[in-house]
């Protein structure tokens, strides 16, 4: 009898893209996918509620699901619910789940595929131009927040439990907000992720669940500018108007070959070539 050929493990990146009236996440996903292809050499699949929005770029898979449109942030629509579906809908054995406003600027993220554990996310962050930024707590007497901006997972039973818990927390968000003492009007995947990991891990922290470097944010108050004219240039200028001094002044710094998450969506679209 001949030997059965073993199936090779598949790897890829997954993006959720639910458009709002003000933010074109589909277009953002195309810009993000191009940089993923260039730096990580990985296929990219998108989960969307409108398969007619994609043209001019060939994703590995376009996966349709209905979006939940009852979430708001700062009086604007914010369709970020349903992230728990990533486990069920991903076409890959090993998945890197990213926000569409994450700028891949190096090969650094490939390191998560070499982690021994089946799941990891960021538990620490830093902000460009804010060197003393504190880590976020969900509530005064609650846990430190985790970040759903970057999640790596394999299809194991434990990881399935984590994503099922995220769904349970989303469905009962007001209860968990009261329990942990945070604002319940805007659903946050970061908080649902933090609570889910605690539940699945028996209220303990699993150190191997955390990516061992900080998630870098470009906050809402900074302006990011391209320095390189190259399509996939890796150098950016970060500017901020510092009003804490006696004489307010503009401050700036340059970064190169560093991945970062952009909170300002308009600024993201200004610097991406799409």
C-alpha cells in the first residue's frame, strides 16, 4: 500500500471589511493586502457584507457574511461586530487576523507563525510621539486590555473556545460592561478578547498568548506623511502639534521598517497608494 501524502498547512491573512458611510474599509483592505503580499508574501482573504465592492485587486478569497450594524463610536457607525466568525470562516490552517488600518512595513509579523502556542495577540502597546503612554485598563478594578488589532491563531479546540467566548460576550456586552466597569455603548473587540482569554484560561494569563513586542499606534492626534516616493516605501514622518509647552510647537520623528496601526482613517487613505 502506498503512503498517504500529508496535506501541507495553509497560511494566510484575514481582513474584515464592512463599509460605513464615512469610511471605505474595502479600499483600505486593498492597500493593506498589497503591503501584506509584498512584505510577508502571504495570501489575503477578506470577509465582507458586499462582494460587489472589489475590483482591480485579486484577493485569495472573498467571503460573504452579514454585518451587524447596531454599533456606534463617537456618534458614527462602527461595524466592528462579528469578529468571532474568523475561526469558522478562515480558509487557512494558520491565520493572521489584522485590522485593515494596520500598515505592514516589514517582515516582522512572520515571526508569529513560529510561535509554539495556538493563539497570540498584543497585550502591550506604545504610541508614536507619546513616549509615556500608559497601558489601557478596561475598568478601575478590571483587567488590562488586550488588542484585537493583530491576532494569530491555529484551528484548535482551545482557540475555538476563545472565539465562542467572544461571541458570548458580544451578545451580553452590557452585562460584562457592568461587571468590569467600562462604557457599554460602543462594542470593542479588544475588551471582548481580554475577557474571553481570561475565561478560557481559567482567569489566569497565559504568557504564550501574548506577542512579545508592543503594538505600535499612530494616534488620532498625529499626522503621518510618506517620506519615500516608492510604492512600498518603509519610511514615514510622524508629526504632532504639541500644546503642552508654554510656546506650542510642532514636533516630529521619522520611523523606518516599523509596522504600525493607524487610528486616523482619513490619514491612512492619504498615505496609501490604492
